[in-house]
């Protein structure tokens, strides 16, 4: 991938089994998604998104359905786990073993929820390593992402991120509902807290450990007013934009329309790309003429500001590498070619 940027603008969970004639209905729909409706990471959900009496069926649906589709993004099933309940950990161990054994060539990793302190995260990583060895995969072939939704995981966030620097750990995902419940938080009728401090720490520690950081779900999908039920696009966009401003790499999606929004918000706009490509082009001209720091459109450009411009171009290149249909739809052809060909070295 371009500049080693791993994409996870959208972390979309899809129930692996639902009480319908076709229990894999939502999983199949997600696997068939195209264009901006297709998430960067699809997460077949065998945990909270699937009813307790359907989790075994959800596992079978995942094993059956995933190989049938050429999904454009990554596949990361979410298994059962809980730092405080050994029964759930054993269920997760069995699910991971089945997934690696039967889908090891199809999945990029597994998502483990409700982890506790660092030792519990290490234990989850060992379970994945054991499944790899058992089924003949190279060490590190199957990634691990965890959901930060307990006080213990939050307390050990820095240690967990440091562990992630040299392990299969790939992403830190925020789980606000379980986190609030564990802290004893109350629903006072005006929505969830913004969790600014936690999200800033998540973004910072993930960046320091070369991990991805993903915001939590927004489950207030629909609003009703004057007898009309409508999709709650504005409030979800507000949350995703807030996460993007804090430096999170992506957002959790529960619904195809949310996926479209998260894919778009975590993608530089054409105006942003034009602005930053233009500034790098001007800087490169000055560099060739032997000029050091340079003023471009009234802004003094030094190495720090240059890196911000470069981030925009690198993100677009990464999307272009993996999802070229999106970049070709979203950007003018000439602008996209300029971004592809641009020299991004500051010196």
C-alpha cells in the first residue's frame, strides 16, 4: 500500500446471524456491497450483534459466506471474549481456531472485545498464534484488533499500545456503551458523552505504537419528526468529523448509509487535495531553486506544515491503491494524476 498506510476508514459490523428465514441476510448484504457502501473493514459479528442462541449459526454463516465473495476490503470477524468470564474466553478460543482453520486465507485478522489489562491482550494474541501454528500459517499472518471498552484496558492503554509495536496487534477500537456501563455511567436522556479525553489518548497511543485507532458506534440511526422517520445523517456525520479531527483513522459503522459517510469523511475532499497538492508543487519549485523556508499563498511552509500537506496526499494514494473506483469517482482525473506523481520528500 502507498506509504505503508493501512486503511480502515470504516469498521462496519454486520450480524453474522439474525432471526430471519435467511439468517445470513445482513452478512451477505455487507459482502455484496460496492463503491462507497463497501467498508474498508467488514466485521462479521459473532458477539453483541448476534443473539446468544444464534452465535453458533453465525460462525457457520461466516465460514460459509465469506469465501463466496470477492470483497474489496479486509475481513475481520468479531469473536466472543471477556476478561472477567473464562467461559467467554473459551468460546473465543474455539471460534478463532475454526476461523483460522477454515477461513485463514480469507480473513485478515480477528477482533477481540472486552479485553482487560495488558496480560489479557497478550493472552488473546497467544490464542491467535496457537491457531496459526495449528493450521500451518506463518507467524503474524492473522492480525488481532481489540475493543477498548473496559476500565482495565483504558488504564493499560499505553502498555497495550507499546505491546502493539512489535506484535500482531493492528487496531484499537473504542466501545463506548460497555465502557460507560463498566464505569457506572448513567443515561440521562441526552446521549452518550463525547469521551474527548479517551479518544485523544486512543489516537495518541495508537499513533505512537503504529496502530490504527477507530471510534465507537453511533446507534441512534433514525429520528422521527412530524410523523416521518428519517435517517439520522447529521449527528453521525458530526461524530465522524469529530473523530477525524482528533486524528482517529476511522469510524465504526452499523449501517450502509453510515459506511458511505465514514468513507467520505475520512477521505480528503477534492478542495483539500487541490489545496495541498498545489502547496507541495509550489514548495518543490522553490526547493529546486535552492530556497529554504518559503511562503505559499501567505503561509510560511516549514517541515511541520509540509508533513500536514503530505498526509493528505498519502491518504489519497492509499485509497487509490486499494479502492481506485472511489478515487476516480471522487476526484478530477487531472488532480488525481498530479497527486499520484507528486514528489513528497521535504528535503
